[in-house]
């Protein structure tokens, strides 16, 4: 089974880091393929960048359609998730979506823990209709740059916050590329499961592919067909035209 | 005051039709400017097209930034509304958003009436946090093409549905370009107000500009700054870099 | 265009203060008319007073029906808003309602900032169906009397609270007569827009009047007709009888 | 124990009918006292009338304060419930509120069944925060006048609707004076309990009085004190001044 | 009238304590009968114990069916409430349910105050569909054992928390056997009503019995009939078979 | 990997049927073990039976604790799910829960389709906090006995309903043992995915086990310890005592 780890920004190093986490989680027979957009923001941290990256991501996905059995959106904002799910002939999961749904399977209420601002993740949980299951979204007062410069210091801050969250949360989703891999590092000292979205998405997709569900032929997730456009990549234009 | 009527698809005829409605609603001192993206879908009717059009719309808006005092998103899906609001230094309203908020001002519960599928508008009302005010979303079983071929027949269908909705709705928002101008045509025979989103947006924006509110300098609607990207239009790239 | 600034308490000085704010916000061609009830509470700060003032407000409105093109309820509890909207043949907005809906147009989540207790405003936001858009309601620990005695001190407290709220709110509605005009005073030091409900209501009403929407002829906002009563003012009694 | 049956309209015949139902439900040691406002609408069926009646009701209640141990608001809109609860030194229940809370005690989801329009009751359930427990609000297509002219015919319509509602509702609250007493008449033919709001309120108040709970001394239900007003009845004015 | 105080754990001392509170609340003509399960957990403080106790409770209830006029579930988790309500031919109230519904009758928003963890009570309020009325659930950092060893110390902690909660809550439900009777002890020093669930349930049930509502004959609360089982107590088996 | 298919009723034929579906879905290396309670209801179709079966199920699970790596609750009411999750040292999924969460991964809104009454499933979706994702719950007017007698006729009814639901649902969960296996039979004729809860649970559990998440050591899903009880099975008693 080939699973595409689809980054939505143009920074290949982040794609690689996500692919590494994915390979650690994947079954032996799963092949992890990494994809990076060829245009758009270097990193997504604003609403504008997220909107632009939607197009970049879909263009990249169109190149892989039919050549992979599943897609992980390796971007913690689950950028263009619904559109990607419609576009692709195979299952697609967002990494934060996968973390949240996995959290639903292991307990009652989950929390999301990130670096910095929390509003985008609160919006994301609401967009996924999971607000009733989310006890809190917390942001540690540190930047991704801080995490590079002082990984131990930031890890200590994350752990302290996670332990406080554990009083109200049965599982904690770590959100944002800067926290990738931290679940393994901190799990022993945290009394509730720490979830990495990429790992969750890989395992859930292996299960979804195994179910062999058909692509919807009706509704807003059926593949587009007969749609005209201009200025798009040939692959994306072809998928809109369908056939 | 210059208000940009920003279409999100590439069909200039639709832009022109929206601009005409806007001019009819605008104050004498308001100048309506029309904008059409240079790439993207010809018409937006799928999730994929909507996601692609977000980029196309923002690229076009970047060309107008600083040259208009307000922006109407002339696309009934309120495509990229939140990103456009962050990007632009001036007020931005989506046409359906404006219709819904205006409806809140004239009664208790509103309805949305469109041609065809309703799911996208139900999602949109939820995204705007207005579900508690929306009594129903109804779709008349006709296509935009039907509306062109048999305008009177479709108008009769719309009126019949609107009159039924009036039993539960204090105002009705007409959604979709195919219903543009129909509010005036049918209002006399409908017992509750029929709202055209473009007209509502123009009037609310004239008021918003009059309030002279500042652009947020904090939070997720503050202008992007210092953001790197590749492959974007010079104007959009410059706005991401800020300064 | 004549807009009635309708106070719901009997203190003419508060009416005048509200009318002054309204005139500063109004277009040159808008005429601001002030109305004060002839009976009822001097100030509304309890549930009992608010219920009594509903009658007093409607009695006063009945005197103006047909003589103004729009009404602002110049009372931060939006007293009798739904009834006033039904009674009057013209658009009616509550000042806090207008502040909240305007806040929806400028960002994602808004906050409400007042002096003292917050429960009434939390109830009001829920009554307007806008809880999903309201991040928080905060009350500064000061009374209106404090604001008169030490305006600079209270303004400093309001600003400090507003700056804290700006971490979660894209716009802040200042609620309560004691904060009237404070938006202009404090805006430069606050990173998100501060909204004055009276000013917002005036601008939105100028837009609403411009839309020329009809009065509903069906539903619970259609004008009363054929309703018998006793002991009411002649004008109010006449409007209940209709005709 | 004296329980005041407080009508909110000026029609004494309706007060009497409600008092009769109350007496049938009351314990032998409970004394039912009936109160009718001296001004306001003859019948409450619009938003305007409901707002006016709030004042009339509170004026009447003030005459009884300290002379009764409990109050039933004998008006299906629960007019001015929160204000009456604050004003009076004793427990106050609205008849529809009491019906809904009693329904919560006998099953999972309840329905409300009335004559005519349902929007006001949907709003009322939301105001009481009980929407999650209310499966449906249904209105039989008949007027109170129809119920007088053809009681058997209307009763048959009510029964048919109730039986349909019983497929989704574990209990049904009959709302509106025109349905008073119908619960007894129809219960044998309906598979789920039919609730009369007046009867429910009387029994719940007998229990509440027995609990001997104190009047709140803090928050928005503490008695008003030191509040100035003009033009109100001496009794109401005195209660606002407190002391 | 005979009311069964049905404990769900096997500790008779707790049953007795609850029965004592019930007798203090009951009308002179009400007879309080106490019931204790013959198997199951000694005390319920985990999800597993609560699920096991459901069976134990229903087995005990079956012994009393037809011999009591009402049942109080004397367990703050309202264990097996819905099933007990279906099983028994008479009204059944949970003690926390009764406290919450009584709180709804005396104010706008209530709080729940307990010892230790709050998650179970937040879930319980949601299960009862009353989240919109519940301002907060708070847990004092003390165990039931602490309350036995240092009753004055724990009472002081409870009072301090209750006074803080009174800033947001119009009534406070005391949850958990360890707080039984504390409402009387602390009420004078707390500005809003403190509610004991057992007492509330007794008074509401006296009222419910007085209403004489029939047992539902349809829906999920109608008595079971024709249901086969194995290994259950003869009384419970008989009730499942019905007839 | 050993997965326990845990029926909650005492009918071994139903356990076997569920185990067969599970084996069809399982990976080659997964071993399906079937468990049937030794006491309790023969079939669960009432609230009382569901509550009793919770105990029976937990007793049976206790026999398997430590001997399986995952548990599927093979009962469409997800009986005792939260308690089972706390009790067991391994992941536990309910079959309807698994169907709903899988549905969230393949589209926006799902529907649930069953035979007969729908109220229990509406309650279940609310208990899982997934109401925002569930478009509708529909019940075909047929009994499990009908499905045995006339499988083709019932299948035709299910298909017709599913096709109607597909207008609003992006995926459909088939609920109830009587519909087991019908997803494969009908999928070709239905335009959106049909989900079997057992199959979904098996695949999601294979993924969850692969993630290797730890058992929570805090909160309400941590294993019980030091809890006393009487009359329980030795295995269940031992798990409550812990250690």
C-alpha cells in the first residue's frame, strides 16, 4: 500500500520530517511517498497562506491521483481537507483530524496542545464538528524557532502543560510540525496518551484502505466532472474535466 | 468610496451581472469596481473548485489592495472570506454572509433559498456561526441553465418555495448568481423580505467604511508580514512579505 | 433620513449622550431625533426594570411610528427589541445587537466589555443566537459612578481589559452607557477594533433603510392588528388595533 | 399555602379558568388566589402584547408580594418569568416552564402541542435552555375561537396530533389557555402523558415551598433595591426602592 | 405515599443517611422506605462500578415494583435512571437530576459542587440535556474520607467554593453522599440557594405522584414485555417478561 | 493480534454472526475470538435490557482481560462502552461508534440506517458527541424477524431508504445485527459508502493496536484499583481490586 504524505507548504525539510514519522508508524508492507507543492507559502501560519496553499496542495495531489492508495495531509491545519477528499479517488485524512478522531477512540474528551496561538485549532475542531469532545486547546508560549534552539526547554514546557491538561483530557493531540516526534519522548512522563497526527493518520488509513469502501458517486464528495477552468496545472485541469 | 465587486470565478459576465446589482444598490457617491480572477474555475460548484478559487481570488484582491475602500466577495460560497479579510487593509464582506447578517437585523429566523443542492449553504451558515438563526435552507429543483432558458418558470418555482418558507422564516436570502435580481421581481408576492446578498453587502460596507474602524494589529486578522513564498503573483507575494 | 434614538429609561441626560454619539456617526443627511420614555425606571440595571421599561419604550415608540425611518434602541440590554421590531413600520436595531453584528463583519470572534456584571450580556448574546461568535464577556470592576468620578482611572482599567481580550477577540463591543465614546479615546492603544453600539446601529440602519426592504406581512414580525387592550396610551392602543 | 394564579392579560374569565384547573390540582391545604392585571392586552398573541403585559403582570404581582407563598404565571408564554422571579420574595413558575420541567421528569424527550403558530414556543424552549429535551413543537390548525365553537372537533384534532407526536415524544405539554383541561379528556386515548402546565406548576410549587429555599441575596435574581422610577404603581415602585 | 430511597451501592450506612435526609424533607403523610442492592460495588466512584451497579439497582427495584408510589435514586451519578424509569410503574427521579431541575426553577444558571473529580457530573448534565443551564461544575480538593475526619475543615472549603460560584450561579446543587446535609449547615453563609438532591427529589416526587400521570404505553419508557433472559433475579426476570 | 468480538446478549448465534463478519474484515494475522455473556437478556431492545447487559458484558470482558489485544463491542447500542474502555487494559471500540467515526473519515455528514425505532441511536450519537456530523437516523419499517423471513424484501426496503439518505449523507452506517453483511450486498446499488460497524471496528482497532498507545494512568479511564464489591464474578472483582 502506498500512502502519500502530502505537505502543503514548499519546505521539503518539513515534508521529510513528516515522512520519517510516517515510516515509523507504517506497517511493513506500507510504502510512504512524500509530496511537496511547487508553489505557495514556505510555512503556513496565517489564514492567507492557508488559503493559497489549498490550491498548491491540490495541484500536487493531482500529480499523484491513481498512483497512491491513500493520502495524509501533513499540515496541522488540515488544509483543503474536504476538497482533497473530493478530488482524490482514494481515502484522504488530515493529520489533526486523524489525531482528534483517534483521541475519540481512546477516551471521552481530548485536548489539543500546540505552540503559540490556539484560535486556528479551535476553529478546526469546530469545522470537524468535534467541539463536544474537545476539552481544551492550549498553546505553549514558544515558537517553532525556540523548539529548534532549545528543544529540551520547549519539551519541558510542553510536558508541564500536557500534565495539567491531563486533569481534564483523556488524550492529547500534539499539533504542529514543531512537536513531531515529541509524543514518544514525553509519553512516559504523561499520564494520558499523547497522539501524533501523522502516525494516527497512517494507521487509520491502513484500516480504511483495508475496508475497501467505494468512492462516493453522489453528493459533494463525488469526483468533479465536466468542470472548465483556466491557468491550472494540466493534471488538476484534467481531474476537473473528469472522464 | 470605491467598492470592489470581487468575483471568484473567471467568467466576466457573472462579474458584470453582480456589478450591475451592486450599482443599483450603491449610494450615489459610491463607485463600483469589478474584478475577475485571471485563473481558476469558470464557475464554482464543487469543493475542489472553491478551494482553487481561493488562491485566484486572493491574487486578484492583491492587485486592488490600497486602491479600494471595501470589497464584496461576489460569490455565494463566500470563498476565502476569512483569508481575504486578513489580507486586505479595508473591510471585506461575503455576499451570503452579508445577506445572512442583514436578515438577522430584520427578524428572528431567516431562510436561504437557492437552486439545487443545499449542503454547501448549510455548511456555510455553520461556518459563520449563524445556525441558530437559520430556520431552513431550501433548494429549488432547477439549474442555472434552466433559469436562463425559462426564467418565468424558475421564478414561479422560487416564489412558491419562498412563500412556503415564509411560514417559518422572517426573511429569505436568495443565494447563487442565477437568482440575482429576483428579489425585486418577486418581493411584491412574498410576505417577508427577500434579500440579495450583493445589495446587502454594498449597503453594510458603506456603513462599515463610515465607522472608520482600524485594521486589527493583532490576532489572526492582522495583516501578514514577513511571510516567504514562491511562485505567487508579485502583488500577492509582496503582501505576504508586508512592510 | 430621520433616525430615532430611543432610550428605554427616563433619564434624559443619557438620551442626550446617546444622541450625541449618534450624530457623530450619522451621515450628513441623517437627522437624529431623541426619545425618552415618560414613565419607568431611571436606569435599567435589573431584570425587573428591564421588563417594565419594555412597556415604557413601546409607548414612546408608538408616538414616533410613521414619523421616523429607523430606530436605535439606545439601551445596552436591547430592551424589547423583538417587540419594537414588530411594532414599528421601519427598521429597528438594538445598540448591543448592532455592535455584535458589526463585530461579526470585521472578524471571527468578538468580545463584550462592560462595567460590572456580565450575566445579562451573556444571556443577550444567546438570545441573539450569536454565542458561537462571542469569545468572552468581561466586566471591569467599576460602577458607572466610578466612571463619572474617575474617568481616567476607569478608562485605564477598560483599556487593560480590552488589551487582554484582544488575545482572543478580533473586535470588542463596549456595552453600557458609561462606556459611550470610550472607543475613540482608547482605540489607538488597543490592537483590535473597539465598537460603540450606537454608532454601529446608526450606520447599519442607514444601510438598511437604503435597501428599502418591506415590512413583513406574515409571521411574528408582522404588525399587530385587531388587538384589544385597556389602559394603554392612545398611540400604543391604536397601533395594536391597527387599521 | 397560598398560591397566586397570575394571569398576564386582562380577561378575568381566563384567570378564572386557570384558577379552576389549579384548584383541581392543588393539595387540600393549598389556597388558590387569582390575579388579573388592571391594564394591558385582553389576550396575548403577539410579541408587542407580551412585552406590554410584562409590566402589567409585575404591577399586579407587586400587590400580592408577601401575601402569597408561591406564584404561577398563568400565561403560556411565561411572560416576564425571570423578572417576576427576581421581584417576588417567593417561588415563581411559568406554566409552560413547569410543564416542560415536569416532562423532563417523566421521560427523555417531550413535545409541545398548541393551537396555531409554534415559533413563540420554540423560542420559549430555547430561552429555558431545554431545546435538547424538546423533540418537536406542533400547532393544530385551529384557533381558540374554533375550540369554543367546536370543542369536540378541535379535541379530535389535538388527539390525532398527540398520537402522532407520541412516536417521538415521551410526554406532551399542552400549551395555551384553549387547551386547558384537555389533558384529562384525552389522556385515555393517548399513549404518553399529557401535561397541563397549570397543574404541573401547582404541584412543583407545593414541593418548592416545602423545600424552604432562601431568596437569593446575590446575582440577578436578588431582590431589587434602591432603584428609582417614575409613573409606576406605588406597590411596584416600593419594591424597586426596597428596604 | 411510599417513596423508595434506592441506593445503588451495597453500603447500608449510606442508604440510611440518604433515608434520613429524605424523611426530613418528606411530607407527614409520606413514608420513606430504604433499599440497598444485594450485590455490586460498595461505593460507586468509577465508570465500571457505575455500569455494574445499574444491574444491581434494577434487581433491587424489581423487588419493590408495585409496592411503592415513587422512587428516588439515591446515588449522585443518577445510575441507570432511564432504565429504572422504564422498568418501574411509578415515577423515578435521580437525586442529581432532581437537584438540577429544581435549580432550574429557582434561577437562571446553576452550578454543581462536589468533592474531587468533576468530569462525571459534566457528563451527567450533558446526558440530561441541561448544559445550557449549568454555569460550572466545581470539585473541592478533598475526599469523602477527609469529610469524615475533618468535617468542619471540608465544610469551610465547600463554603468558600460555593461563595465563589455564587458570582455566576443562581443556585448550587451539592453532589455526592459526603455533602449530604451540608446545605442546611452552610446555607446562612451562602448568598444563593444550596440544594440537596435527595430533598429535591422527595418534594418533586410528591408533586409528580399528585399529578397522577399515567405510565407511558408507547416509546422507550413503556414497560418491557415479552423479553427473555437468563440468570437474572426472579423479580427482574418477571418484569422483563411482563404480562 | 487477538481481537475479542464481545456480544452483550446471551444469544451465541448472534455472537457467531458478528465474529464471521469480523473475520472477513480482519488482517491475515488477526485472530478473532468470540465472547458471549453467561447471563442477561437474550436480545437487547429496551433500556432495561441494555442496563442489565452492561454488567453481563463487563463480567465476560473480565475473563478475557490480558488475553486479547483489542475488543469490539458487538452490540449496536455500544453497551457499557465507556466502562469497558476503563476496565480493559487494551483498546475497546463499540461497533456503532466505530461506524460513525469511520464515516467521519470518508465524508462530511453521515446517516444511520436501522430497522425500527431510531430514538436509541439518536441518543447514542449525542452521547458520542457526534450529532453535528450526523445528518439523519432512519428506521425501516421492518423487524429483525421480517429480515429472517423475507431477506430480499427487507434488503429492498433498506436499499430504497439508503438511496434517499444518500441525498444528504456522504456515508451510511448500517446499525443492528439484522443488517450485518448487508453492506456488501447493497453497496453496488448505493451511491455512497455503506458501513458495517463490526468491520470498521476491526480495522480501526488493528490501527490503534499498531499505535501502541499506553493505558491512561489518570482520569476516569484509568483502570479501577482498590474498589470493594460483593457478589461479582471473581474475575471482575479482581479487576476492581486491581494490583
